[in-house]
């Protein structure tokens, strides 16, 4: 069997086009564009690129986008003051504070300080709690898990009664993906570094989501024939074919897994592009919800 590729780049384009149309309608109705404010503290190179891309993506769909670049030695008090100012600003619909934060700042405290209805990352305990009690309709749901669900939907494989295994228990991906799959009536297992016989657990999965950040951990013979494989990992590794160069790989050994899976996401071009598209979607949802309140 050779798996069909779930093309995240193409799907993300569709989502962005839908958001763009939604933004135009919002502007026509409200006389202002939805606004996304992104905050970065320090100059971590990956975070600089991610935050720039988020601001750019917001502008491209017609939103107001602003990137707040704070020095690496910004105090927690000053960061919390900015968050409070953005919470109170009626032109701000979405607030995203890029993680990781420098070690002198308590990231959880900052996450809790963001108004839940502007928390477009979906990391605030109120949003996580709404998701956990089955009220995703009332919550802002984290972006990468939303992207995973869109890719699974693209496969067309029904989730009710299916066995789903998530490898990774992070608050950002593993736990929310598990909640979303459960809400669709899948039978869900969250596996992690202490799971016994991980290959055997994975072989049970009709839907396998790998989100551990371990390059090519999931091997081809861990995949149930015909399964949907969603690879959230983005790992930079040395490229043996090009000495001195690096390449991106996922948490799944793609070539091997493609021989067993029914559907699989590539890295890059799978889950990654959907994360920003879902961030834009969340910002539009937050703007609409704020108007309705
Ligand atoms: N750092 C890496 N991914 C993310 C994300 O989705 N949101 C935030 N706020 N920080 C991140």
C-alpha cells in the first residue's frame, strides 16, 4: 500500500481564502478589521520567524496585525502590563504571546493573564476547560490541534468508534487533540514516554497523531494498514545525503510509514501550514464572538 498524501499547504490556502472572505464581511458590517496582536520577548531565531509570519499572515487576509517586539530582559511586570493594555483595547480581538518566554518570566502566569475571549492560542485554562467539558463550540481551540482535525476530516475516514492514538501529552497539542477526537466519538489513547510497548499501542490506531518532537520515532511497522497518520513533528536533523547540511523530518519515518498508512501528512507541508491558518480563523471567531456578546 502507498498512502495518499494529506496536503496541508493546499488545505491551508483554502482556509486562508475562507478567512479572507469572512474578514471582508466583518469589515463591511463593523467598519473595522479584526485585529491580531502578537508579542515576542527576546530574539530566539525560530520565534522571530514564526511571529513575523503570523503578523504577515494576518495582514494578508485583511486583518490589522501588530507585532510587539520586546527586549529579552523585559520584566514579567512589564509584559503583564502590555497584556492588560491589549485586553482593554477594543481594536484587539486576538492576543498571542509567543512561547517559549525567557526563564525569568512565568509563562503560565502570562497565559492566564490573557482575556480568555482574546486567547487565540486557546492556552488559557478557561478555554482548555471548555474543551475538556465538551464545549469546544464556546472555546477558542488551540491552532495545531484544529489543523490536525481538518486534515483528518480531509481523509474522509469516519471517527465515531475509531481507535485513535496520540503520541505526546503536551498541553499545546496532545491533550487538546485527544479532546477533539473524543468529541468526535473516537476511542482515544494518549501515549507518552512512559508508555509500555509503544509500537503495539500504535498498531491499534486507525488514526495516529505523532506529537512528541522525536525525529522519526514512529516506524513503518508501527502503523496499522490503512491508518490515517498525522505527523505534528518538525525536527531539524543532519542530512546524511548532504554532509554539513540539515533537513526537516517529522516524528514519523515518512517513507516507511507511507508503505503501511492509508493517508499520511508530509513534513514539511502537512500540519505546519495549517497552524497559522487556524490562528487566523481563531482571530476571526474571536472578533465575531466579541461583537455578539
Ligand atoms: N511557540 C511555538 N508554537 C507556538 C504557538 O502555537 N503559540 C505560541 N504562543 N507560541 C508558540
